[in-house]
C-alpha cells in the first residue's frame, strides 16, 4: 500500500497510479451529492442543460452533512452507502467524473465504468462524520438548495483521508479471500 497527497481536479495520471488499498489525502474542491441530487443531475443532462459544476476531474462525495455548528463550515459529514448512486455513476464517469467517495461495495457496472473512463472509488470511514468534517474547510451550497442536507455543495478539503477501494485497473479492496481447503 502506498500513500499519496492529491489535489482536485484529478487527472488520468493521478488515478492510474492508485491501487486498491492505497491511502490518499485529498485537497481541493469536492462536491456533495446523494440520491435526490443525482436524480436532478440526470434530469439536467437529459434536458441538455449544464450541470452546476464541471465533471472533468471532479470528485463526488456521497454525503448529506448535518447543520454546521457555530464557527464551523459544516456539521458531521460521514459517507452514505454508495450503491444507491450506482444507477447514475457510469454516466457521470463517461462525462469526466474521476472519483466517487462513500462506503460499501459498488456494482459491476460502476467498476466497468471506472476501468473504461479511468475512475476511482474512495472509501471514507463510516461512523466518523464529525472527525471527517475537520478536513472540510469551506462548504457552499451550489445547487438544489430545496433538498436541504442533500443539496449539492462545493466543499474545500484539506488532507481529507481516503482509502482506495476500487482502482481503474479492476483492483478491489473488498474482494473476498479465497479459502482453499486443499493443501
């Protein structure tokens, strides 16, 4: 396992060097989006309209943060289960999305899209939303304010701790070990 410090927007070269199990500290702007926001993004694409942020090199964090306490840019910001966005992720990867951040396994279709379009899936530690929020230095709603916690936010992150779960070569951290009984 290697350790990297990366900055957004991510490039193909950034993503190609990552292997399942690597640790990444991410800096720059990432975008929050959950189920309802993804549905609205698809509606915009279907209507031929621009998205509220540039997908090229972008990272989407599957999070619906809690309200910001006084003096903080954001409340607890723990990951949500990623498979709920699997219907949408392949299309977004085909349009330039480089990374998604969440928890849990991804579908075969998402893994294939990451291989085809040089994408990566990062795991963020579930249950550690308050701790993860310490790496978010700014948070601004940029679209779908009516969705409340599920609105799309541009979030500036500093040394946001992530683990590579699926790399663009087909490597996966969640692969079941082979238990051979022959020996």
